[in-house]
């Protein structure tokens, strides 16, 4: 039993109880449990680099601190390049579980403290220290903002795709030239490319990847929903594939709302933009595309032109519905 417990990663996982109810605790795991401390059992901890991610995830899950000597060992593992050898699927698995914790930001702060975030998610690490306009972002630091956004998503118990999109929506700000700070013109396009790179590297599932790309590209437009022309809204609905995937469109709006609320003093502020776009989607969805197609099939003489004519007619009908809604 002693040998078995010695092979565990953390002292809080190296506790046993016999059939009489006696606690067997050779590494003082009970004390660490009561103190809310994550401490490695032995130097063998460094044999598996996934443990760096697990400790960070446990910090988020249990709201525990990491013992100084364990943090130092994690730093050493990162410095020695052991984290670089992590299998992408394991990286995604740990990040996905960490994002679903009650306070996912604690995982990312822990990984940043030991240097691992720069190795496994350099796009996210690059956001820390990058300023944003104070009038829109009281927190100023982009990395801090993203942490607030994912914690807000967690507080609403949103799905993993929403939380991942919340994490990655502003990646492009980390690539803004410093001479342009605190403005980040065009960061949405940069974010899209960085999301593609990140998802490819850690092998993020398709649902998470697709929603993250949508949010990265269009979150700025969603924030401006009260000012957008009906045609622009119709184009966004089409680009988001809202008519075929209404559930994903709702997740898209949730992630954008998290971006808005993830700022000091904004958690309880109204976000009418999401409701406006929901209403626009409902209005546009009332267009009977089948009826339009049937009508045009009788009048368009060239079959090759029919698909284009149908698309154009449906688009105009949807814009008209949105225009009536907006007044």
C-alpha cells in the first residue's frame, strides 16, 4: 500500500482507508486537503508532463493553491521541455475539463505562473500585458479580460463550445503591433487565423472549433447590433448558418454576451444586442424559402440560373422581414 500511495501524483490523492475506517496518510495528504494545498508526493511527479496540466486543473476545480515546491518542480519541467512533448489529445482533454470547472481562470493563471501556458497555448499567453482602451475595458489587460469572460461563461453554466469560444475570441489582440495599442483594429481577422492554428495544434473537436471561429470573426458586429443595417444582419445570420443550426446560433450569442459581461462592473448590465439578433433571426426564419423556390421554378426559364435566383429572392425577403422588425 505504501508503495502504491508513493506512486500517486499529489498528497491529497495519496490517502487510503482500511476496512476498519483507519486513515492511512503517509504523505500528510489530510493536512494538505484541509489547507487547500496541492503538493506533489515525490520527484516521480516529473515523469508525466500531463501532471502539470492536471495540477492547474485541480486548482480551478477545488480552488486550491499550489505548494511552492510543486510550483518550482512544474517550472523545472517546463524549462526542461517536458511539457513540449505532450500529446495534443491529452492537452485538449485537460483544457476541456478545466474550462468546465466553476472557476476556469484559475487553471490558466496556474499554467501562466509555472510558464506552461506559453508552451501549450502561446496565443492565450500572449494576451497578458496587452492593453485595451480603458473606456471600454476597465480591466485594461486583455488577458485579464479573457479570464473574466470564461469565468462569466462558467457562472452561467454554458456549454464547452461557448467557453472555448469565450477563451479564444480575442486572440488577435495578442498580435496587434505595440505601436497601435491600446486600439486593436482588425483584430477579428487576426483572431480567426490564430484560432485555426490553435485548434489544429491541440486537435479541438469540430463543434468547438466552428463556434470559436464564428465568435472570433463576428463578436464585434454583434456588439454593434443596435446600429447594423438589416442587410448586414441578414448576412451575419447566413454566415453563422443560423437557419440550419439554430442551437449553435444561440451559443454564438451566448459567447458574445460573455465578452460583453466579462468586464468589471458589466456582469449585471443589460445586453439588448443579443435579443435584437434573436428577434431578427425569428423574423427572417418566417420567410418560406420553399414557396419562393416553387414560385421561381415556374418562371425562370434557364435551370442553371434557378439556384442563384432562389438565393437572391430569399435573401431579399429575409432583409425585408428584418427591416419591418427594426422599423
